């Protein structure tokens, strides 16, 4: 199991477009992928779940990945956050 | 899991007024940013009388008829002394019930100690029951669950399973057949009592749902008020999974497994997904079977007993045709 802290870097936060990018990326892997913010831990393969986090710029989320391809999945998602989902930072 | 550790007195009073619809008046109008940390309430009779060992001062203090009458029967100097016995502690707040009023000097004592004072016309027992129920809900353990929660014939069915297995589609199908959606994808489970788990959606998502290939749909606007509800007790878990030929599925008893959420063990039905299987109807049958069992009828037990009786009383015979002969076709 991998646990990593990720910070939302883009200005607009995780709105619908970044949310679907996260879900699309997470769904490529067999591993179970969760994102946690305070009280909520949601399945990162569910777009409604990811949007529930309502994560704004600067918010810190905990990524939890478990499965055979957990390293690749965690790296891919970390890249997405690092690049600010390809949006203005 | 998530559990609130404290709420402010101000929040508690506001919610009591707005949500529980209990009329509570503020008596000394000071900043009520003190914190309430537990759901138990306390009537400080002994503390007023001077015995403050083990005084649970951190609880909301309720002054009912007994406490007010006790204070009133003292002469003014003793009254103040008695009241100081409790205001020397960091009380979250004092609430007078049953329309009782504290003498002004005592209210001033509380104000000087920074303790907010309230009063209500409601009888003590009634008020304490409402406040306790509210506080218990506030401090109840909560967690988020990935799945769909639907009220099927009054039974709260929680559909779980891997992403993409079709939970939302089954929920949608159930709604289409007249059942009511509580929430899809993210369900907040709240433990109420040792064995009761309540489920509801989130304030942001409400009754929106993602259906793969379609995108987001709003069940409430599409199907109307009859298709939704805000909360429902979670009673049965339906675990949808791809058919696994190596796995033993139950053949006689519907429910053998349990699924634990927040320490509550819920009956769980394993439903293997195979082509051509109508999961919606299966869900309805699960709910109806649960209802039957609830009212004391267990089909597996009834059939088992019938079979035992046949073996015992009728040693020569296997099963026979149900009708003796087709005399007339009444049906």
C-alpha cells in the first residue's frame, strides 16, 4: 500500500475537468485508489466521489493506492497533481 | 472514520432552534464560543448543594424545577454561594427549563464567569430528550462508503462492488421501477445506536448520479420527488461481483455473510454478475425476502421443515405431482 500527500496546484481546484482526468487515470490501473480529505475517503475511480472533495487550490489530499500496479498508479496521479492538471497554476 | 470532538454552544443553540425547532432564549447574551464535548447532560443538584467531587462540569448543565426551587428556598447570600459552587467551573452553558427564571444576581454571576445562560418553556424531560438526541447525532461516528443506497420496498439496500460493475445502473433501474434513491457513489454512514446505521448523501452531490457513457444525471429533476429520499437506515448490503467459477455461492440460505461498517454487522448478499441476469429484480427479491424474514417467515427454513416431514412420514415416496388428476382446468 502506498500513501502520499498531494497538493492541488491549479487555480480553479478540482472542478469537473480535473476530476474526470483523475478518474480516467485511476481507472487505467487494477489497484484500488482512494483519495482522502479530512472526513471523506472516496474511491478515485468515481467522478462523483472525486468532486465531493471540492478541493480548492492549496488543498492537501492523501492518496492511498493498493494493488499490484500501485507504484505506477501513484506516480501517474502524482504527475497529474504536479502539472496542475495542465491548467493555469 | 470521522467523529466530531466538539461543537460550540452557539452552534448547538442555533441548530436546536432551526432544526429541532426547540425555542431557546438567550438570557445573558454573551459570546457562546465555549465548546460542548459530549452528548451527556447534567443536572447539578449536588454541586449546587456544595458537593463538587466528580462534578461533570464539562457537560451542558440543565436547571429544572428541582434546582430552581432549591435555589429559591435559600436566602440571597446562600443562593449566591450555591450558584458559585457551579460557576467556579468552566461550564459550557446553563439551560433553565420549564419556564423557570434565574434571579438576576445569579445570571450576573454566570455572565461574569463567561458562562452563557439560556432558558426554555419546554418541560425538563422533554427538553433533555431533544437535546440529547441532537448531541448524540452530532457526536456520532461517521464514515464515507463507496456504493449506492436505495430504499427498496422500505428496506435500505446498500449496493457495493468494484468500480464499473454497474452499481449506479442498478440504482437507476430500481428508481425507474418506483424505488427511491438515497445517494449514489458517496454515502455518508452515521452510527446511531449500537446496531443502527443511517445513510445519506452529501450536501454537494445530493441526488446527482454518474452513469458511465452518459455523464451526470440529476435523479430528482428527472424522476421527481417520488424517486428520492434524504436518509435511510442501511439494512442489507448487496455485494455485486463478477462471477467467479471457483467461488461457492449460497444455494439455500440467502444471507450468510455479514459486512461491517463502523462496528455494525450488516447482513450481506453476494450477487454474482452473469450475462442476462436482472440484478434489479434480484434486489427487489432480496428486499422482499428480508421483509418476510423480519415478519417471521424464512423460506429456507419452511422448505427444510417440509422436506424433513416428507422424509419422516412418507418413507416410500419421492415427490409426486402436485395435483391428483386434471379434473377441470379451474385456473
